[in-house]
C-alpha cells in the first residue's frame, strides 16, 4: 500500500480542509511542534482504510475523529496497491443529540491512468471509478483484499504508530507467525491443498461419468457400421430416381398451370364484364341537366329586361330636377317664416328690457343719494363721539386742578379756575369742554398769558378741561385758593355727566354706521340688478341684430322662388319617379337572385351529369382491354345502353370458352398425379416417407433430408466410435490426475510444509534485521531467534544473549527499526501475491538515539528509500534527521486549525 493523496476536513485538529500530496514523495518526514498534528496525518490514513486508529483504543473511540466545534469530519485517501489505484472515503457526523457515528464509507477502484490532481475540480463520486464497497461493513473486507493486511498487521508493518513500534518485536510467536502467514500469503498453500483434494474428488467423479458414457456406446461395433453404410447407398439411389422423374413432373405442372391460368383469365374477364351496370337514374340525371340549362337561360333574359326598365326610369329621374335643391329652397321658406316671427317677438322683448333698465338706473341713483346722506350722518356721529370724549377727558383733568398748580396741559401756573357757563358747555351729560383751535382747554386761566400777561388762556396738550364748573346745585364755583381741591360732590357729578355723553355719542355712531352699511348694501344690490339688466339688454340687442342679418340672407335665398306649394308639387313628382326607380331596382335584384339560383341548380345538375359520365368512363376503362364500342358523348343514357349491350355479348362468348378450359385443366391434373405416384413409389422403396406436399422442391428436400439423415447416422456411428476411443483415453488421464491430486493433498495436509516455509521466512527476516542492527549499533548487537522467540546478542558483553524484553528504550528502538526495515526489504522477495509492503511510516521518537546511531538510522532509511520500490516516511522532532530527508511536510497549528505545508523536492 502506497499513499498518494490525503484529504481531511473537520478531522481532529484539521478543522479546515487540508490536502497532503504524497506524489513523488518516496522519502518524506512529517515535522512540526509537539501537538501540531503530525501523528494525526497517520491516524487519518489508518482511519480512512480501517475506520479506527491505534491510539483511540477501539472502534468506539470514533468520537475523537471530530474536531470539538465540527459537526462533520471527512477523510479521503487515494492509495496504490499492487499496481492498482484506489480511493477510500469515510464521513463521520454528530447528530442533534451529540452522538457521533460513521455516516458514509466507500472504496472505489480508480480507472487506470487517472490524474489525481483532477480531484480538485469537484468530481462526483461516480467519476472516481468502480465502487467496491459502499458501507462500513463492506469496507472491512474490500480494504483487506485491496491492501492485503488486516488492521492489526497494517499498524505493525506499514504504519507504525507511537508506542507500538516494538509490537512485532515483542509479539508472541503465534501472533508473529500469523503476521508472516498474511504477509507472505502462505495461506495459498492451504488453498492448494484444498484444491488438490477437490481435484481428486472431481477426477473420481469424472471416472464414474466416463464409465457410464462408455456403457451407452454399445452400438459402435462393425455390424452397426456396415448397416448404416448400406442404407446411405440406397438413399443416394432415391435421390437419382427423383431427379430423373422431375422433368416429367415439371411438364405436367406447366400444362396444369397454363390450363389454370387460362381458366382464371376467363373468370376474371367475365367478372369484369358482369360488373358493368348502368345506374338506375342516369336518364333522370340527363333530363334534369337539360331542364336546368333551359331555366338558367330564361332567368338571363329576365335580368336583361329588368335592367333595361331600371335604366329608363333612372333617365326620367335625372331629367326631373334636383330634389335636394328644391328641398333646400322649401326649407328656406320655412326658415324665413320662423325668423320673421322670432324678429317680432325679440323686438317686443327689447323694448321691455330697455324700460326695465331705465327703472333700474333710477333706483341706483336714489340708493346712492341715500348712501351719501348716511355717510354724512355717520361723520357727524363720529365727530360728536370725539367731542364727548374730549369733554370727558377735560372733566377728568379739572378734578385735580387748583389755583397756583402747574397746568398738566401747558405747564403754566393756574391763576383762576374756569367758571361753568352755558356758553362754554352744558352742565348735562355729553357736554364738551371748550377748546381753542389747537385743541387746548380754555376753561381756566394762568398767571400770565403767552406774552407774560396775567389772565391769558392756557392751552391743553391732548386733554381738555371739564366745562362743568357748576356744583351739584348748578351754582358757579368760586375760585379756590392754591392747593385747595374741588369738592368731591361736584367732581363725581361731572364724571357721571361725561360718561353719559360719551355713551350716547357711541350709540348714535353705531346707529349711523348701521344705516351707512345698509345704504351701501342697497347700492350694491341695485347696481348688480342694473348690470344684469344691462347684460340682458345687450344680449337681446345682439340677437336682434343676428336675426336681422339671417332674415336678410334668407329673404335673398327665396328671391325668385315659385313658392312653397309649387316646390312641394315638384318634389312629389320627383318622389313618384324615385319610387318607380326603387321598384325597378327591386325587380332587377329579384331577377338576378332568380338567375343565381337557376345557375346554381344548373351547376348542380351539370355536376351530377359529369359524375354520371365519370362513372361511365370508369366502367368502360375497366373493360377497355376487351375493345368496347365508342360511346355517344352527347347522351349519357344512350352511351350506357350501348356499353351494357356489348358486355352481355362478351360474357356469353367467354362462358363458352370457359367450358373447354375446364376440360383441359382436368386432363393436365391427371397427368401430374401419375408422375407424383411414380416418385412416391421411389420413397417407399427405400423405407422413407414421401413428403406431404407434392412440390418439386419438396421431393428434392425430402430426398436430401433422407440422404443427410442416413449420412448423419453413419457419421454418428463413426463419431461415437471415435468418442469411445477418446473416452477410454480420458479415463486413463483421470486416473493419473486423481492419483497425483491425492498424493499432493496428502503431502500438504500435514503442517510440516507451512512450518518449514515460516521457518525459512523467519530466518531470512532475522538475517536481514541482524545485518541492519549491526549497522545501527556499530557491530555491538546481533539479532537471532530460537523457537519463535527473538534474542539480541551483545558482542560487547562476550556475546551475551538477551531477551528482547530486557532491552533499554534505545536498544528496543534499534532492534524494532531493524526488524521493520528488514520486513520491508524482505517481503517483496518472500511474498507470493497478496500483501505488498510498498511503504513504511515510522512514528517513533528518534530523539532517544545518540548522534552516531541517528546517523546510522538516517543512512539506513536513505538506502531503503533509494531502492525506489517503496515509500519511506518518518515522524520526527529531530532537525538533524529531518534535514537529510528530501521531502518534508511541516505541520503547524493555530487557534483555528492545523495546516500542512510541503517543502523540499
């Protein structure tokens, strides 16, 4: 077994897809830090083949195949064994409950010359070759047949895992013997013994069968041979007699055939002639066709007459005048009457509209005058309201005014308070305070006037003095000294009177505003009505003008007209002519429809007549070879009558000829029967049955069959004589084969032969291992065996023989390596066919070896790989050893996954 390519995904530390390409890697090393996954590569190879790994313990350790975070692991191994390429695949999955199991396994035999690099192109499983196994159970047997080793021996001789490197060295003799049996395929000798025993039994069975066959060949003596030879001569005479009688048989057959043909010809001609029969309705068809042609001709004449009448009436209509122009003129008279009535009505309506518009204009003027009066009243009320407000404000100022104070309006000193006088203001509510032209209150005096004179009137700035100077009794108030305020009773009265005047002015202003708004609405309403009446008047005037224009135009149209009555009379005359023309058109259409129906009926009648003629022609063509008379092509009934009369005559003539033909046929058949009886007598003379059929070929075939049978019987006797001689020779051969097979089976039934072979193989294996061990140990150690047990001879200790279990770790490694390498070297020469150790992979610590031993081990491995007949691989931490190996697979692991990188050649 030689690995070519390994693909892993989700397998233990190789969480991500990883490919290890072993092509052209005859000598390689797996290197990398501890725990990086070097040994996992070997585990994947073993798992792909056998579904288990040595360090997992048992097959139940399959849970170790999955990376902790992976739900699926896939391993695919492409390997070569015995010059055949295989691909082994295993898939492991974890279900929803966390259980791990193999969900798929398969082994396929790849086509010869298959390019392994094509696996990266996404080939389907069907493209990989013949399926040898499709389930885990089938894989066990198929892999063992392909590799030649079971799992335990594969991990002992091919892939040597850590901790199990010395298993072959320490194995029990029986276990080691079984390994050698499988490796050397010594089981083939058991198969030889089994087959020899089977062959001996088969030889005995064949002897018995030959004896039975010889017993059945008792009719092969000389007497039976002479009788068969004589019968062959008689049958040859039969063939000659049949060939002599055949010319007479042929002549009789030809005469019979000619007579039969003549009779058949007469019968066929009579049948054809009798088949000519005239149709029963042929006369009616001919008459109907003639009647239809006559009726069609009459309808053509009727159509011509109707068309001539229509053309005549159409000329009269054309000369009667233009009905459309007359109708338009008559419509113009009606329009003129209508327009005249509309014009009179519109004139009255226009006068009424003008009257209404004048009245509306007057109402608008009245409304506008009322509106102006309301606006003037509103302005007066507004002014009164302002005066009342001014008086109220002046009163408010006087409440706090005293002689000698500074006036709050003009800032001058008050020398005297104003007196309430009727001329300056009323004592009632609503009376205004007198003010000058600048709006200043003039109801009090200051210490000096504007020029500094005492007693000049003072101006007010925005607030007038209250004109109410009287007290509550109406007396005029006397001047009060400086600092003396107006009595409270007078002030309250003045304030009440001012508020009453303002309220009254405000009420009058609101009433004036309402009156002004009402007047404005009335103006707008009357103006709207006046505008509507004006638009109505404008429309009426426009319609009146339009009617006048239309009336003028219509009057012009009817100028020179004879009048409506005359126009109506002319139109009635034209309508009468048009009705006459329509009637003529209807008559034309009816005549044409009658013509169409007559033509259709004539065509149908003609079709029936043509069909009658076609039937006649078909019937005449059937008897044309007999020379029928020429038909009358003008009368189909007469043509049928002539043809049927002629066929009756022909049938009578051929019936007379048929009687003579029947007599000739009977005479010919009698002559043929005589020849048949003569030939049948020849068959009876040699004891052979004549054929049931009396044909020439039947007689010849029967004679040939009789000859073949006679000669066959003779040949069978001769063959059986030869068979008997051959059987006697076979019997002698079977006797010899049985003796040899029984002797060989007897020799191989003892175990001495296999024991001898195993001893020889073990001797060769120990000799090779001893030679390698001497090289590795510098001549110190030598390997020997005694009764199946291995011993190591220590030449540095006076040739002391030590049991392999007493060796140290380094010594055990050297001895195990020597055995493994010797096994790899010697197996090809010792094995028969099955197991082929095409590779060896060592997963063991080379770090326990000293420098000299390590150099010797490296040289030994290099020599083994240099032979080119096997792959050699090692798993090592020793850089000195790894550097001497041409191909290195470096295994590195990060937090996500392990990875493999190839370097070297």
